[in-house]
C-alpha cells in the first residue's frame, strides 16, 4: 500500500499537482490513520493535504479516480466470436512480438487463421474441395456447443472460472512485478502488456492451448479454442489498462500526447 501511495503521489506530480516532501509525509500519515478500506474517506482525507488550488483539486480528483479505479477484467463475454481456426497448434506466442517492439504485430490468431485458410478454386497447393469440406465439418463439430475439458494451467483455470475479482487481483500483481508505473513512452504499451501476461503464466497457457489443439478428443479441442478466445480478450483489456497507466505515469515528454488522448 505504501508503494501504491508513493506511485499515486508521483502521478499527481506528473499531473502538475505540486507535492512537497512534507506534504508527502502528511499523506502517508493520513493514509495510516484513515486506512484503505473506505475509498471515499481516503480520497477526501488526501484531498485535504495534497492539492492546494482549485486547478490542483480538479487534477487530484481526476487522478485519484483513474489511479484507484476498480478494474473490471472479464473474458466470458457472450457476444465474443470464437476463433475461426483451430490452427496455431504449437501454441506460439503472438500479438506483441519481441520485447521492445512496442505495439508489436497485433495480428495474432486472426492473421494466422487467414493465412492458413486457402480460398477455394484450385490455387496451387490448395486442398481439394472434398478435403475442404471435411475440414469445415470437423471445425463445425469442434465449435458446436458440447463438453469442454477442464483447464490445467493456472492462468487457464482463472480464465475459465471467469472470476472478475480474482482476475483483477492477478493482473494487478503481475503489473506491479512488471513495474508498469515505469512506462515512459506510448510505444512501450505492447512490451508491458506482454510482461504482464508472462507474469500471469502465459507460457504455460500457450503450452496448454497447443496440447489441446493437437488432441484427438473434442472436449480438449473445444477447450483450446475457448482458451484462445479468452486469452485474446484478456490481452486487449490489459493493453487498455497499460494505456491508462501510461497516461498516469508518463513523464513531461508525454504531456502533449496525454492531452491529445
């Protein structure tokens, strides 16, 4: 909690709220007295010792709401379409590319499924119409509602359980370990998204997805498709979360971009 308050004060300074060393100590004493359970009480109490002018008060309110926002991560959206392909059997990581490449490829499973699908009409190397029909029938059988195997990886279990509170806590823990508050430039969004996912157990999940796709059992293959869908949904939500952290913690070089966004 002390680290959270220190990061919040740092975010306030980035938002042009002047906070002296003495006021920082006052804020820590205040938080120690009022505690962290009552969010509104904490906000009102810190609002008495940190902002001084009307403009700083407005900046404090906005920064507090953003910093102590209750995140709602969910991967069980009923309207989210399932992946179109059961390919990617090796469970290779996708989305952000090598560390340091910012946003990365961003194409993920959709691009690979497009690449793996060959239009009918006899292009060189394309499967026969009969083979295409067999593949289509097999895919329809896989995505048809039915028994789904139980996830074994820690992240897989978390995704399938759909516990938003547990998911938010796990994202928060991984974000702290990745030191997301140190993000400096907007192009690092993909890098930190990847770090958070890896901290949550992405490698083990990818292995489970690959094993599920290679299985001959329909429940396993359905699990693989569902884990892919929920992993991709989580990735997009973490990407948005990292963007919000950038807007809070970016240094003065990112001020113009913060204002534009």
